[in-house]
C-alpha cells in the first residue's frame, strides 16, 4: 500500500510542478523521469467481462498488443513447416504446426498456459477490440464467448446445450499486420488488409474450451481445465448482463484450430486450415496433457463442385469420410473420437457448425459483414430457408475465395481473419453507442450487417 501511495503522490507532484519553476532533488528527478516515461495505459483494453478486484485476487489476462513496427523475417521454424508437403504428409504438417503453437506456451503448467507474455521462445499477438459486448473477453484467460454446442454434436451422450469459449493469437508476421490495421486506435484501416493480406508465414492458433463435463463428453476424461468468467447459458443475449450474469466456472479444453499462410495453397485461397480435438484416453501416453491433442484433419480448399453427403453427420457415432473431397483430408486413426465434421463432411471441429467448414466460415471475413457466416443462417421473409443444401446459392459459401479478396465485392476483406473483422465491427458498435448515432456501414447499401461473434456452432440467429 505504501508503494501505491508513493506512486500516486509522485504523479500528483509531477502535475503540480508542470509549468512551475521548481527544483527537484536528484532522487526526485530520477523518479519523476521514470514516471513521465511510463506508459500507464495501453492502446486497447485487455478484457471486458470480469469480477471487481474486491472479489477476485487471481491472475488476469494481458492483451499482447506491442505489435511489431517493422515486418518480421519468417521464423525458421515456419520455414521448415513450409517444406512439408501437406498433400502427401498432412499429419506431419499438422503436428509440426501444433507443436509450433505449443512451444513456449504450455510448459508452465495447465493454469499458466497460453499467457503469451511469458513465452520465452517467440512472440504471439492478440487481436484488439474483442473485449466489447456480451461475447467479449473475460478477464482470467481472455476467452471470448464463441457459441452454443447443440445436443449430440460433441458426443452421443451429450443431452443438453453447452457453450464454447476461446482465445486466438497470431505469430509475429500476423501481429505486424494487425498492428498496421490498428496503428491508429481511433481509426482502424481494414483496407490495408485487402491491399496486402497477411504475409506468407503467418500462423494463427486458437484454443477452444467447453462448459460441457466429461460425463457428457467422454473423450474429455483427464481434462485440461481452466477457470473462466462465463455465463450460465449461451442465451439470453439481450439485456445482458442482467438476464444472464457471469460467474467463475470451470471450462475444459476441447479443440484447437490453426491457420497457415502457405504460398503452395495459392490456387485454392492461400491458407491451410487445421483442426484438433482433445482426447483424454491418451492421458497415459504423454507427460504434458496438451499433447493429447489429436488432429482431425487439414483443409486447403472448399472443393467448390462437391455436393455429395449433403446431410452430413450431425450426431456422430463414428467419423464418416467423403471420398469425393480433394482439398480436405480427415484423420482415420483410432485416436480420433467420432467427429461430425462439416457440410459434405468437409473439415470442421467438434464445436463447429455441422453445415459449414473451417475454410467456408473464414472466407466470409470482411468489413462490414454483409454475408452470414454460413448459408443456413439466411432465411426468406416468410421464415423458410433461403437455400437448400447443395444448391447454387448455398454453394456460394463453398467457393475458393482468394486471400485478401472480400466475400462480397462491396465489402473490404480481412483476409480470412474473422477476429479482425469482428474487432472492427465491435469498434464501430461501441463508437455508435458513444456518440449516440449510427454509421452508414451499419446499413451497408441496404444489406443487413450480420453477427460475427457468438455464431460458432450456432443455430440461425439473424442480424445484429
């Protein structure tokens, strides 16, 4: 307490002596210079949902936001990854990226994993402006509220709806581009992304947690558990937080997603996607539980012409594979629990939408979000679905959209980064609330602007 009082007193002393001819003693001068040179507040808030300090005395999340100001060289470890042929040795590629994401982030014990500021190997960076609103970052691990998990999508034993929470991060080349978009905290520039896109060698990681217990999802036995500040249920969203207050609960690691900006995927979009699932049955094989994470598969294209297996496998008792897919590969190992996958059995993780795919969702990343994340969210005025699975309108979501190219020609691409698109959209929502008005981008050329956050695994929910 004495140190805190002394610091505050010194700060007031600095304010008092500004503009006055007052001589400080050498020790006072040294302390004054130290305070004057200290940046007390970062450009962006760390989190938005948390207990008051009087009710919580544990560790809190710190947004990694000291973005590189000069374009970083490609990490040698990434250079090695880009030498692996993902079409011939997909699992080696996937595990190499997994281990790249893990290195330096998982060695301090489960509770302190993925506090990026402590990584001694390499720097990783978060996207700002994910703190805002009912889906915003909670304060313990920086988890955003991602979406609901429908019954039986995780496992046949899942009898009720649960929730997904997650935190994502970018390596240095990705962090450099995020910093350029957000160089002015009051005027984000997503147009920079459309001009250049993320650099080759950008790697994105995301760890996802569920509120479901192992009794509902057996492959979550021997779980990796975090404390998080979560809502009791996914809905209601309106009148938040009064009608759906948060509390500290236990969440369990279930899925990890990766993205790699790989030049060999240029013809199909420029990115390679991967998804992993936690399998507690492997607990005896690895001393570090994070390595119980099994690849579901890789995807480097949307297979635009493939409409077979349109019904999918929404309540899986085994993983089904579509042999018609040429730009998705799925794990056939016994280590993989039954997965529902996505539309036409394209790649998707256990907490994802059963009628979409990793690449399909991310291809819609743009500002403003004038298209929904998935075709199943779009309805006619009479309440009937706008598109039937496999129809031409539906397959618009399964094109191979080139990197740094918008999903809709009138929008601005954020190069497959839904986090970045959502951050700009959050900023605009907050700005509108602050000034008491709305902007034309919130009524984009007569088209509704769709939700981005809270839609993972969701049923149709309309516009925001």
